[in-house]
């Protein structure tokens, strides 16, 4: 009979705060049941002490990331615990929040590290093994919450040190559709996910970490991959319930012969998220060829390298680093790479030169590219042209009466929907181009990569920051163009994500339209955005194609402040017939103007663009005698003046 685990609670004290974390103790791997590793929020799980452990060896702390709650270290035959145990290491596994903010998770992880150190009488060296977002949580624990002196080294497994472009998509105006995305969709609303946006990590997290006086890059060994199209192979028999990875439910230990099904679903999922990641354009990295577009389905290879760290895997294109994001959890694949660096980190010996301090080449980080086509009822994009060899992926919102069909130009219908499929696919294996229309009774998102035409966008962003009084975006195309420029429409949606303090922002989306100028499409207007973080989705749409670029940026431009003393309104006495009221002193940008009566009812409204020279509000209707109010509003700021009709 398997042994039962025991559960202990005891307090930990620090000079910053007091926290208590639950503790769970595992039997040795061959004796432990899957129930013993049940994930509980803010819990520490201690592995059994091996008979062959060396008291001089470090304790390994495994910190999970964004795609699971810590149960992934034990799930579907993962041998990470088994490998560490057989090699004589004492282990601990943390269950911090998957999507908690970097600040809250960092504080929790720091408290857990202190408690673990105390458990081992403060005599053991600590090596962190961190997957995905767990590497960023570890950085915050070390350098914001003060446990760096307790940590001898960190091995990160595909941590997005410069952000995860998938978080840019999840924070775009397409968020309502992406909330239905398999597995990941449920996490896009949370603050910890939004903080993974590339602009936030690059402009807020990296400067704080890399310039921290206690930062020791030599403590970090980083592993990254480029296997977003890799086929995941799992054991034939796996537990029936995958939901334990994110739902904190009791693990279902019943095994069924569905490993190939799970493996195929994981492979397809990262294939699709890999396409979205490539279209989000992680900034150009000269020191890592291919680091901009090659990714493991979530983290671009270039993002997985911490400045100054030891790159422990071969560059993109090398089979030795052909892993997807799930593979980095997998003990069978990762343990040999982890073990080879544990001794080096625990003793401080460096076996090879470290990576460059600055992996980002700033000369080209204002130019972005896309081969991605997106289809959605929300975008009114449902005409699909499949070139030979192209593959279309569709993620539908499932209901009890979901239907999804492709109708060809000759009227033939293909019933694409399958109830047991989270992601639907269609591939053009014909020699000729195929054209379809998507017919669906439910919201959906379709994506396709087509390398015959590339959309290129130049901007006035610098390091994913905008510090100009104008928004500038210029779109052009390279490749085989399927139609005349006259048929092309280019527009964009700017979606507010977080304010300048990293808190959620709930302003309205800004829709902008590009002008066609000499074979390019340009938007060059006043920057009237508040300070904060935004995601812009640029869409080029023609009769036979579309292309989409999606990226996040931080607006740091401080608009001139307009006060009531700055605004001059004249005349304030309205005449009979047509009246022209001039407003002087309004700052540049778009203003909503509303004329209201004394009860607050809007009588007349208009939207006008100020260029700093004043604007005229024309009142053409006959007004009764009395008092009126003219309201001018820009981005939630209102200014009201009184008008009188004799």
C-alpha cells in the first residue's frame, strides 16, 4: 500500500512580511501516487530525500510557469522528480499562482524560498529550476524581495525574459475571441499575463532587473528552443484528466491509452501559437540569428536568453534545441541539460563564455513584418485564399449548436466542425489555389501563414516605446501582390491594456485608418493617447488577401496639460440663427464637443481635430432663451463652459 503524505503548516518571519505556506511531503518516486502531488495554491511540496544524497549537493527548487500550476512536473509520466531523486538531489516544488502578477508571485516565491532554506537549517545551497514565467517570478523574488543571497544559481527553461508575444495578442482588441482559445484563453484576463507583454517586460522588467546593484548574470543558465512545429510524443497510457494542470482539482490517477491524442493536441496548439508569436515580431537580435521569429510556441528564442546569462542550448536551426514549450517541462529531455549545469552553478565554476549583455540590436526594432492572415467574424474577414501547401487553423467558440463550414467559389460546402477538436484545420494539397468563404454561427478565429506576400511596417517606436507627439505607421508590401493597390484598405485598432503603473486600463479602443500614398499606406496624426501600455493590431485587407501585424508598445509621451485657465471661449452669448463659438487653447488631438441644456440633455454634438490653433463649434439650430453648457472632452478629461441665449 502506498504511504500517505503528511501536511504541516508553520509560520515564517522576515523583515518584510509574515507568511505561512502549506507543506506537502512526497514518497520516493516509485512509491508515490499521483494524488500526493496534488496542487494547492501557495504550497511547497518536498521530495523524498534519496539514500544516495550528498549533504554538499544543493537543494533544487522547481518553479512552474504560465501553462500549468506545478502539477506538470509530475503529470503524464514526467520523470523530472524521478531523475533528480535517482541522481541524489533533494527537491522541492512550488505551487505559486500561474497568472499572478510578477510582484505578488515574486513576494510569494521569496517567502517560500526563505521557508525552504529554514527547513534545511539555512545550510543548503539552493539552485532554482524555473519553467516559463517562473523565471520572471524568480527574478522578482531575488531582486525585488531580497532572496538573491540564498540562491546560488538559476536554470531557466524557456523563460520569456523579453516578453511573450502571445500575451500581446491576449491583450489586443481580439481578447474576447482569444478568451476561448484552448487552455491559454482562460488566463488572458489576468494581470500576470498582461505583464508578459513584450513592451512591458522590455521597458519595465528588464531595466529594473539588469540594472539592479545585486544582479549577478553569472548565476543564470538559460535554455531556449524553436520547436513550435515539433511533434510531442507522450506515453500511451496517461491520466484521463488534464484539467489538474490549471484547476487545482484532485488528480485523476486513472490511466487511459490516450497519450497520442494528448500529444497531438499539444503539438497542434503550439503550432498555432507559434504562428501568432512569429507575427508579433519580437525585436531584432543580431547576436542570435533567427532569434526574432524562431520560437517554441510561446517564447521567441531571443526572448529566452537573459542578458549576461550562459546560453546552454544551440541556436535556432540546430536539432539540439528543437523543443516546444511543453518539452521544457519534460524530465526525459531536460534533465541531462539541467544536471550538467547544477555543479557549475553550485561551485561558481564557469565552463564557457557568457552571452552578450545586450542581445537586442536597436537599429531595427522599429520595423515589423508579417506573413500572417487572420480571419474572424469580428473583423469581417471571412474570405480565404489557400495557396498550394498552405494550412488554415480555425479556433471556434463552442456551443451546443455550433456549425462551421467552408464554401468554395463553386458552391461546394465542407463541414469543418468536429465536436472533439479544439482547433480545426484544412490544408490545400491541390496544385491550384483554392478560395473559400467561412460560414459560422459562432465567433471564431482563423489564422494562416502565407509567405508569398510580406507586410512591412515602419514606425516611430523606439524600443517598443512611443515618445513623440505624433503616431506614425507606414505599411508596405514585399512579394507577389494579388491585386491592385486601389482595392486595399489598411486600418488599425489600438487597444488600451495597462496604465503607466501597470494597472489595467479600461479606455475605449482607438480605430485609425491609413492613407494610400505612393504605393504605401501611412498614418501620421497627433498622439492623443494617455501614458500607458497599448496593443496595436494593423490589418491590411484586399479582395483576395489580408495581413495582420500585432504588437504592444508603451506610450511615454506626456501630453501638454490643458486647464480651464488655458481655454478661452468666445462669444459666450449666442445669437439668433447661426452661432459660431470659438474655443482657443485646446491641446492638439481629437475633441468631442457637446452642447447641453440646463437639464443635461445633449442638443448638439460634434467631433473635431485640434491642431493647437483653436476650433469652431457651429450651432445652426434655433435655440430657446436660457442657459446652455458647452462640454469639450478628450480621453476622459472634460472642460465645461457656460453659454447664454438672451
